[in-house]
């Protein structure tokens, strides 16, 4: 209390100056219409900018929660789209005059939302670590996608984490296809630019155009058909070679990747057994 009193006494002239100045401005604004209108305009501008900064800070603080909500909503929409596609395919099959098809309940994929804990994107054999594991239903060989397209496949799983081998890895070659064509081949990463990969093993007579979309072929139990991969940006034809390669600009930006979906295919284990020639009988 004594310190406060000493501070007031020591700076009393400044306090008096601020008080008289504030009181003078109050009288000027209160008794003059022109000055009052100018004051209100300036006050409104200052208040607006303060609220703008405040809202920007608040939006940034809640950005993580907003992104989480959007990712959860996106997973629900993906499942709904699959349901509609399955229903449409079943209806189309039943309407074909040259075949009789018994109606069946088609199972749809489910999506487990996961966050990227750590990642490598600049090496020849990169990896991604996710915060979901076996306790969340994650298993080896499950496909991983982003909101934009393909990411990779689950390689190892612990109770709380899973390690993903992405398409930016020389050991992983998912089967992909040029959309709306029958031409397909394995995807190959050359260890250079993480924005690009290559669709290889294509015949020299392949039909394509720069800008065509590349999607997953669905020829394996890992990835469903039609997951977006990227667009064709260039091609490479080698002399005395039977095949060509297409340079693909990936839709997924691995440098900023922090949220993904793990695809849970209810028929994956059965399909893998059949591909290996095993059966339950």
C-alpha cells in the first residue's frame, strides 16, 4: 500500500495530465456532433480490428478440433458413398437381361481416423507412424488414405501405434490403373521428388493423355477400386523396351500430411486366403 502511495505521489503530474486530457476529450466529443461522429468511426475501426485479431486467434486455437470434426464427417460420407455405389451396382446387375443375380448384402469398408505421429518423406524407403494400433482395430495390410488420395499400407502394428509403408517407398508397389481404361501397372517411387511417383509396366500402345487421373485398380485385397492417386504429368519411353512409365503427380501432399484414414475392409482376410489358395473347408 505504501509503495502504491509513493508511486502516485511520484507520478502525480503525469496522472493529472492524463486525467485532464481524457476529461477534455470527453467534453469535446460529448458537446460537438462532428467530433463525436469522427470518434465513433475511429472507435468502431479499432474495435473491429481488435475483434478480428481475437477471432483469428480463437479460430487458430480451435483449428485442431475443427479439423478433427471434418475428418470424422468425411469418414461417414465415404461410407455412405460406398453404400450408394454398392446399391447402384446391385440394382444394375439385377436389371441386366443376360444374367440372373441373387440379391446380397454387400459389406462396406469402414474408416479409422488416425493422426500422423512422425514421418519420413525424403529417403528412398520412407515410413509413417500413426497414433492408432491394434486396440483400435488396426491390422497389418490395411490400406491408408488421406482426404485427397492414396497414402500407403500398414506394415507393423502395436497396441497403440501402427507403422505405414507409404507409396514413397521403393519396396511398395500398389496396383494402379488409368481411370476409365484397362491399362494398369505397379506404382514405383524413385526416391527423388516426394510430389511424384511412376506408373510402370505399361505396354507401348497404352492410351492416355497428360492430365488423366490415376486410381487404384482394386486388384488386391489391400486397396479398394477407385482410390485417387494422382494425374499423369509426363511419360518415359525407353528404346528397345517393351513397356513405358508414366510420371504421376500425387494428389496427397506428404510434406503436410497429418491426418489420415485407415480402411477396414471386412472381407480382406477372406480375400487374402482365397488369393493364396487357402479355404476354410
